[in-house]
């Protein structure tokens, strides 16, 4: 719940990892991306705004950068505004840094959506096949008590408005694990 001038509004927020914004190869319209230290637990809360939220709640004012807003029960410093049309995933209006340490996460955590960029010349079917094999291998290495679900790739060009429509695929997985392979482009 975002509160400005004592007016609360429910906004859609998404926590993202450090590679999220660089993946889209899109610079903020105003301000900056999150800095590395802002992804560490215990730091002050910061956020990026969507263009639509910046216009609607802040009148498109440049003074929003560096200002603090109330988000539920904590204060958040606004560090940037994304360009018009960038609202991935699913009409997000605020993004927050997500401090994740894979070494500390439990193997049964099943809450992440992974977004990656396909290398030129790699078809979504090829990527899906490779993800299926990785899921099978991971499931075989898991304890029998842990339910493993397969990964599903979704082509998201249609989910992004221009100029952000790039060859991206979203892998919805039900397990935590960092595995890279040759068909993902950095």
C-alpha cells in the first residue's frame, strides 16, 4: 500500500534481483538502477517507479528522485523511474531490490520466476527441451520428499510493449537453483 499525502493506494510491486533491469537493456528515464549494496539485507528500502505511477501519483515531477514515500509500514526512497510502457511483469508499478543468497536458501523454496534472454538463433522449443532436461536432472538429485515441478518456458515478446519487446523467455520454475547453459545470452 503506497501512501502519499495521506492518500493510500494499492500498487503492484515486484521484487527483483540485480540482473533484472540490465536484462532488458533499458535505462531508467529518470534516476538510476539499484546499486549492488541495495540488494543486501538490512539496507534502507529503495524502489523504482513505473512511468504510469510517476505520472499519476507524482505528477511527473523530477523531485520524486531521492524522495521518501510510505509503503505499508516502511519508508522507501525512490531512486528511479522506468520509461513509458515498461511494466514487466504484469503491470508492475514499483520494483524493489530482492536480496537473495542462493547458498542460504532452502532447496524446497518454490517461488521464483526466472527471466532470461535467448541467444540469437535459439528457438523457444530448443530452450524448452533443455529446460526440461535440467528439471529432470534436478528432480533426480532432489530428496524423494521434495515435490519437483518441471520448468515451463513462456515466450514474452507479446507481453512487453515497444520498445521493450525483445527476445525474452520466462521460465516459471518451482525450485531454487542457479544453472546456466549455452543458449542463454548475457
